[in-house]
């Protein structure tokens, strides 16, 4: 174990040499859950809708608050042995000491802290959501709590109970409570206008930092993230060792920049998820065209850096409860002939989650592709049905309305017709049909020009792209 101390302006750290720990002896399980991003967005939407108090908190030196689960001994570093003022006891300097707390550097540190905070939270009357292990709801009071490692967010309307919760948390942890109306939430700026029941999530600073780091601070903005009719293909990848060597520097830039974009897109920028999905396929071996496509994405982000998710309940929503849109572009991948599917889910106009990716296998027709996409969207809908029910908002998911532009796929979900067109459909893809029969979801037709999910399945011209994304980006 290494120990550093303050000497004038010099600073030292306490870190155990975790790479010396042996699995099965010094540690067993290391996994610790983290809240889903859509769970946090869901909580923010509820804060805005019901005018709840938002109480963020940050646990300092989180690992040190957890008790060790295995017997580990460490030898004290020279700083302890050579400085009498740092001697923890009167034992000889060459003795070893048992580690009692989860010092940073141990593989199981995150898990130990999560176990500790779970024990404390449940002792206060909270119960854990079985569909997101970092979401908690109070058994008697209208309080929800979610965790992201050592950060947490409490939404409530019961001040007396929350005071008790705060006191108990402060008794077990070195914890700092923050302002819930204006905060930096994991790199996302949260601004709240309580008078107008509005809350916004923005990553403008993160976008500007990414563009500057990529060396494109002075680039000219473009109107769409992907050029119309642009084709993403492996044919543009370097084919020989010499070509790969020539692309080595650009490939490193590509991977570094794309990884930064992933965090931004997954948090707030659903409008760029199609471009991200396609660009991520070439992370291993990008070509010049892929680098150009990524630069275009950055140019689009520069022109739309101020775009944000706005959760507003100042006026009645267009649709109530939870609802979603799904779509599919049949066989658009020229390398595999697979289809790109996408969905978006909303809660009374608030965008909660989105997804854009290739199907895992080839679909044989447009109807088949849309039908498979409906199955994926139905699974997401079922998750929302369970989580909203857990939070006591069952009425918001009775049922969940899904919208699509394929009359054939909708008919296949409503009518279990057996014929040549669908005899090859996998059993798992009939999931949506069963959910329709159970009344968990409904499916309705919507014109392609009005379907927001269409912006997540293909490159679109400026006018159509802007028309669709303005339904979920502000």
C-alpha cells in the first residue's frame, strides 16, 4: 500500500496495489450496479411534472466507508515507517496490518460501497426496484432515490422524512448535499424553472470541449449529422497493413473522439444516435470516409451545441402517459444486408430513452423488419410498465401506446395470421404480439413524415430531419 502526505505543496495518495490481489482469495465478486441513464431522466421528468424537491448528494471518500469482505493484510509504506508522527501505533515498523476498509485500488471497492449504501437505504424504509437495482422507492412516503456509484438523487415532497434520511446518511457517510435547481449532474447541466414547471438537461459545455479536443474549434457547422445518401461500408476501411499504418494516427483520433461523443449522445443527443451507431461499427479500422463522416458529426454538434432535453409541464401534453415510436430501414447495411431499427419513448412529451442499431440477423422483407423492431420496442415498453408501477404511477402505463408507419407489421401484431410471409419469424419476435394480447401495449399507425423514429434509421434531408427532431430536441 502506498501512502502520501502533504509536505508544503506536495500531495500524496492512499492507494493499495490492487494488481497484487488474487481472485478467489483476496476478492470474489466485483460487480456493482449503476443506474440506467433512462432511469435518471425518468426521475427528472417526475421532478418537473409533480414539482418535487430534488436533493442531489455526493459521497466523499466513498470506498473508505465500506467494510472489507475478505481478510487482507498490507505492509505500511515508507512514509509511515520513517516519520514517527505518522505511526498508527507502537508496533514495530516492519509489521503488517489488516485492511478493514475499502481503500481505493481494491477490485471489489465499488461493490462493497454499493452493498453498504444499499443496507443503509433499505433500513430507512426504502425498497429496491427489481428492474433497476439503483432505483429505490420509499414504502410509505412519496420519495424516490437513485444512485450512480457515489452520487445520488432524491426526489420527494415529504420534508420531515427526508430530514431523517439526510441525518442517517450523514451518520454513515461523509456526504455533501447540493442544490437541486442548478447542478452539474455527471457532466449534464440541470437547470430548473419551478414557476413554469420546466427542467432542462444540457451538455453544451461537454460538446464544446469535445470539439476543441478534436481540434475542430473553428469548423463550420452543418445542418444534419449525416450527409444524405452517405453509405457506411467496410469497403472504405484500410485493406492492407500499409494502408492501416498510414491511417494509424487518424484511427487513434477517430477512436478517442468517438468515445467522447458516445457519452454525449447517450445522455442528451438522441438526434445523433443514428450517426453514432453507424460510426461505431468502424472503431477498429476506420477509413478516410469514416473520419470525414465523424468530422461532419462534430460540425453538426457545433451548430447545435445549445440543443437540450426540456421537460416542460406548463401546458397540457399532446399525449398522456408513456408512449413510444419505432421504425426500421430494411436491409440498409450494404455489408450485411441487415436492417437498422430505432425507437424513442416519451412520458407526456418528455424524451426518456432512444435506441438505434442493426438487427442481429437478416430480415426478409420490410414487414419482417418492422415486426422485429416492434418486438424490441415492446421489451422497452414492458420495462417502463414495471418501473412506473414500482413508483406508484400505474395509470401512466395502462397501456403504453406504440406508433409505427407499417400497416403490415401492426396487422401482424394484432392478428396471429399464419401464412408464407411470416412462417420464418423467430419465436422471440412474437413478443410484441403477446403484449398486445395482454393489453400491456397498443399499436397504431402513423405517417412516415410524422414518425420521429424515422430520424434514427436513415440519413434525411435537412427539412425532414429538422421537422422530426424538433418533436424531442429543443
